[in-house]
C-alpha cells in the first residue's frame, strides 16, 4: 500500500508494560485506533490516510500482537485498557478520541469507563454480534470465532499437542491466505492481495494470543461498561445478511449510553474496513470533528 504507507510514521513507545509498536499520521488532536483480534496497525493504514487531514490517527499493535509487548497478566480487558492508558502516558497524550473495532470496541469501552478523563469522543464499531451488551448472548454469537482458534488438545509429555496446535494454526493461516474474494471473484484487485498479505502477517505474529484474548473478551461485562460511559459516543454497527437473525443492536446500546448516536454500514464483513475505508471515514468524521465539513 505505497500511498497509505507514505503518509504513516512507525515508532515504538516505552511503557511500564514493555514496548508498544504503533503507526501514526497527520497532526492535531489524537485519535487512538484499536483493532480486532488478531489484527494490528495494518488494518487501519487506508483509513489513516483519509483521517490524517483532520487529526492525528494512532493505530497500535495491541499487547500480544504485531511487534508490541506480550499480553499482560493476569489477562483481563481492563488490564489491556490500562496498558493503553500507559501507552498514552508514554506519548504524553492527556486526552484522545478513540475508535475501537470488534475486540477493540471492548478495549475502547473499558478505557472510556475506567479513564473517562482521557477520552473526548468515542466510536464503538463492530458487527452486530460484537456489540451485544449481555455476556451470555454475546458469547453465544462469538463462539464460532473462538472455536476456530481454540486449543482442543491436552498437554502431552512428548509435546505432540504442540505439533497439533501448530497444525491448527496452519489450517487457520491457509484460510486467511486464500480469502473468498480471491477464490471466487471474477476479478482480483491488488487490494485483495494486499489485504490477504496483511492479515496473514498479523495472524502469524499473534496466533498464540488469540485464545487468551477471546477468553478475556468473553469474560468482560460489556453492558456494565456501557452503563458507565459518560463521554459522547457513536455506535457504528456493521450489518451483514449473515447476522440478520441476531438483529440490530445499536438502538439497544443507546438506551445504556446516555446521548449515544448511531450510524450503520450495510454488508460490512470483517474486511469492510480495508476494502471500504471511505465509508468508515464518512461515517465517523462528522461525529468526531463536526467542523471538518463546514
């Protein structure tokens, strides 16, 4: 992605938890970008190029992924949120806007709930299953993603379970290597190949962290966090035909977060952020920077 990368600066921040790798662009008020599991800053490169004229987008490699430090222990969403607060300290950022996608929306909610003075405006984005408030209902919807990464093999003295785990990682990597867009589309674009490359790099770097992070996500009381959020919030719901049976969640969440507003993008699967960044930018810019279009 030469155009996007030419606008981006890569760096490391030294924190009490270890080094955090991040990408940033633009200038002005910061916008912290928190990604899905097992993604890194790479998923935000195209969106960052569109946001850079208006702000300072900062996309982090979350702990346990990319080139950042290992997962903190004991592992909880609240503990990773503290890592992100420490990261902001390292960059001397007192207050920021935050955009969180999928796993990132739990971290963003935790930041807003636990460190409200640090957040000016908040965008919680995700497919409908990802933003369901109730733990049991949300976990039932998340389970298929968790099962794909889950270790089904007991430890053995000869280490054969490690080989099976590695084989399972290879199977998951093969699925990422050959996404549907490349296998079944009449035309394959350079973006399709670039997206697959970025996803496979992220997965190889972070596959060991997928299961523990999903366990932390499934243990997190998102409804309680919603209830403690007091900053201006947008719920950006990504709707897909596959989740029609779940139903839209944004209006329900607005009853838990005072003053929250809703935006929705249709047919927005896991690659929508990279394939259609203009739609994400158009949805969030008026909320984050009301004067930007005037």
